[in-house]
């Protein structure tokens, strides 16, 4: 990636860019990695300090992982967004482990955690930005928790299917029951049973490519 | 409460106290309320800006609430700690609602949210402190989420009972099944069934005052 292009990106995503010294700007550019993560790659693993990840294309999925390998998706990140929880050395107060996978082939810029941490000790705006970015995800996680703990499964599944086609376009959700279960924090059996019920109600139908949505209107009513 | 006493407390809990102007210090003292919340009182309700709550004695419980009244306890606050999530006007990025109840008669100092917010716009250290305090609770909440989503109920109940007697002393947990269910994010029926099982295993026994712990050692093994 061209240095000019990199600077343009940094200017856009870091509100404190213009307050940085020339030396610091140089360091950021020099330590930044341009990486393309293949679909399905693990991008960040627990308590490592992978760095601040800026997403240029594709999408990343953040999740929790239990000891026996069960996953719960917390949220996804899309182009223009950034992952701050993967820069654990910047954020002392984050003591939990999150995992990040690439959901599609994803082009990312990774700013080294050390470079950011070093900057944030000298430039309070960088520190504020890191804290605020991390804290804003607290709200996302609480939302997921509300969904999982309080909402009934039919509602959750309806919301998930509608979100999927809203994001990806088309009318078919190209995921397995296993994958859907991971996304909504449930078990495959539960998802399969609910999809069978949805099909019997004429809301969806199993198709070669995945799950075809037949009645968006009624799914939307279920999701309210 | 004496003003001197108040200043002494603020010096201890706010690391930025000595950087505040005399006027700001005056405002903090003037807008601070000394309140004793009776056991069971609701202290903070959803998206209000109640202010920053410092706990002098007693304990507060933070929880989420579903539309149909189901509660999940996120964490508790004890003397010397402070509640920042109740000062929602200080934290723009917190968009979820939490509820706070007093678990015992609790003596608190409440610093007005407006006074804090006003200060944090002028004194970056106050802003940083608010963000860091809020963010450190993110880790607590993630821990609860891990417990609820990934851990089996017997383990959760064992941990809860051991925590209770470690905190309160004695060998009896003076809570109803309903209350325990609220604390561990479960249903009363599930807790009752599990306690019956624990009793049949000789781990606990129902007593007049609540649940008496008979075999700490084995409970501890279960909690690992």
C-alpha cells in the first residue's frame, strides 16, 4: 500500500492524527502492516496484543470462546470500522479474552499495539480515543447479552435472518445451521428445530444455497 | 457529613482531585449528596443520570432487566468502590440501561452527573478516569457472561454459595431460592432442583435461616 494512501486512511479514522508529531506519524506508517486475511482465518487469539485493526474490506467477527470450544459472537466489524479490543496492551482494564476471525477475505491495516501504546502515553487524545472506542463496544456486548438471556429463540432467529439478508443482499442466507447457532449463541439442534418450525409456517424454505426467506413481512413481525 | 470529611474521601477516590481548581472542588462538595439507601431500594433506574455513586458502607447490586422483569446481576459494589455507569451523561458511549439496588442499608455519596460532566470537559484526567472506571467493569460483565453462557449450573451455584459465605461470614446463606436465581441469572425452579440435589449429596441442608453449607471442600471441588 502506498504511504500516501495510508496517511489518508489514518487521517480519516484517527481523530487525533493532526495532533501527532511528524516522528509519531512516521512510526505509525512504518509499523503498520497491510494484511489480507483469508476467509476463516483466526486474526486475533485471546490475550495477545495483535494491535489496532482497521478494516478496509471484508468483515471480522469477534467472539468469546469457552474452554470446551463453544463460541458466542459478540459483534462483527465492517469496512471503515476498527478493532480496539485486539490491542490489549493499550487497554489495561480489559482483562478478558476475545477472539477475532475473518469472515470473508478481509483487507486490513494493523497498527502495532506497542506503537499505539507508546503514543497514548504522550498524547492524551490517543488514549481517550482508545478508551472511547473500546467502551462503545461495551454497549454492543450488552445488547448481545440482552438478546441471549432475555429474548426467545424465535425472535432471535428472525432478527438474525433479516439482518443477514439486509447486509448481504438477496433472499438466501448461505450459512449452515451450525454456523447460525454459533452466531446467535445457541445449539445447532435448537436452530434446526426452529427453522423447521419456520418452514412449516411458510416463513423460510431450505434451498440448495442455504435458507431462503419467503415471508419477510411476517419474520419482521416476529422480530418486534 | 462534614465538608472536611467529604474532601478527604474525594482525595482518596478521585486521582485527579489535586488537579482540580478550587472552584471545581467547591462545586463537587456543594452538589454532593449524602444518602442512606434502605435495603432493597432502587438507587438507579435505567437511563437516568443519577450521578457518580461512592459507596461508604453497605453494598449495591448492578443488574440488567428484561421487559418482562427478569433480572441478571452483573456485579456488586462494596465500600470504597464507585458506580460510574449510573452517571450516563458522563459516558456518551454507554447506551444500555443498568439498574442499581441497595442490597443492605447503604451509606453513599452521590456526585452530580452534571458537575462531573462539566469538569470532565475541562479536565482531561477526570474524563480518562470516568472512561477507565467504566471500562474496567466491561471485564466484570464479560466474566458474568462467560459464567452464564458457558458454565454448567451446578458449578455456578457452587461458586455463588462459596462466594456468599466468604463475603458474609458464617456457614449459612440467608437468601431465598428466588433471590439466588436472580443473582446467578437462572430460574427459581432450576435453583430449587439443584439445591435439592446438593442436599441429597450432603453438600448443603435447608435451615431456618436459609441454606446451610455442610461440605465446603466438595463444593469447592465442584466450583473448579
